């Protein structure tokens, strides 16, 4: 739900278990309590896609959680995330965009011990695009009142044994028919790449081929499509920047274009879903012009990346407790 600052404060003071997304100016005014938060000004609401720094997107887990613990994770502690998770429940993760934790989680998380055994969901927080790279995104630990632009914040929720949590991904993209692209270095930017095995300057390749940068780079992980959203070329530095890290030894192709996003989304969405939380990617919001358009049931932050166990990008992710 989208709430005012005062209504959000009341929920915290009433001891509710909350995950909150909002502008830093609002999050910094919240009292200590059982909540976690991340910075973002983009949201999907019941009235449609919205950009605001005057309201907070608040998800209340109180009615589904029978116990919570909130922990901040330094870079070196991220592998313990799954170990700390409840045996029967789910974990909500928020990580600052472009932070070392963002890169490390994206690269290493699938190799954490027992990683896919417990439901993990969450998002990458950010800022207004105009402030990207100027103002660092931050996560907030409600129990301590502290924030960080480097740490991950996690709420581990325990649920009743008669229920179970499920994490789902809706990805409208698949690999296109174009060239095969591989990278020689890992990270959020690249100067060169291998196109069908031949090294090229990535910026020059994009110009020469007149590549549409709206579809992401898509990797096929044994049938699972994993996207890397493209921020765009940085002519001054001679690099192309991404919203998620690219990795060595992974074969990418540019995604096939999607027509009408809202209509394609409605076709792909299962009819019987009842999400208690969801997030959608900022690039979907921008390229599909979702401001003012309603994506029914899928309300929550519009993000710089999504977490459905591992890091994903240019997708929609949602959590259900059944």
C-alpha cells in the first residue's frame, strides 16, 4: 500500500512487521521498529505506475509472519544469508545498486551453501535516474535506525508450518536470433567483448549494428532466461554500462523485442496468483511506459534489479504465502 509518512510511522509504532520502499528523505524520518527499507521513487500502485518522493510503499508481513529477525550483511557475510534464514519461512533482501554487495551477490549467490533450499526474494534499491551515480542508494535497518550504501539488509520471516512461501519470476524476454556475445571481464560495464569469438569495441559494435538497447542481454542458464539490463553507452569513458553485472564465460544474446508490455504481461501472468509482495524492473517501467498504467495485483517498488533467489533483471518478481 502507498502510505503517508505519518500513517507509516503509526504502523511502526504499532509493532507491525514491514518492508518499506521510499525516498531517502522519508525513510530517514521513520522511528526504530520491526522494519527494513530501501530507497526508490518509482512504484506500481493500484492507480498505476507512479513516481513520487512524498509517499512510501509499505508491505505488511505481520499477518503471515510468526517471527522475524533483521540483519545487516557486510560483503564478506553474504554467504551466511541462507544459513541465517528460517527453516520454514522466507527472507526479504534489499541491496544498494552498484555496490560491491550487488556485484558479489549477483555473481556468487547461487554457489552459497544450500542456496536454493529456502525462499529468498527482494530487490535492488536505487535513486531517481537523474541522480544515478550522484547520490548513493541506501538500505535501512529499522531495528537500529542505521542506513548503509554498502551493506545488504535482510528480514528473515518465519511462517506457520501449515503454509509455504513461493517465489516466482515473470520474464517476458528470451534470446533473439542475433550474434553471440561473451565478456572477458566481469562487472557493471564493459569496453570490449567477444562477438562470435572476435574481440570488438562494444560501443562501436552497438553503433555499427544499430542495436536497440531496450531489450536486455539475455543468458540461457539451462533453459532459464537471465537478463542484464543496459544502462547505455558512456562515450567519455568508452564503455557500455549495465544495471546488472555481466560475467565471463557466459553466452549472451540481445533479447527479442516485446510488443505491448501490459498485454503480454497479462497473457503470461497466471490467473490464480495472490502476491503479498512484488517488484518490477525500472527498465520495464520506462520502456513499456507504465507510468499511469495498472499492472493488477503486482504492487510495490519499481527497482534497479530483482532478487528471486539469485539476482535477475528486467523481470517482475512476486512472493506468495499459500
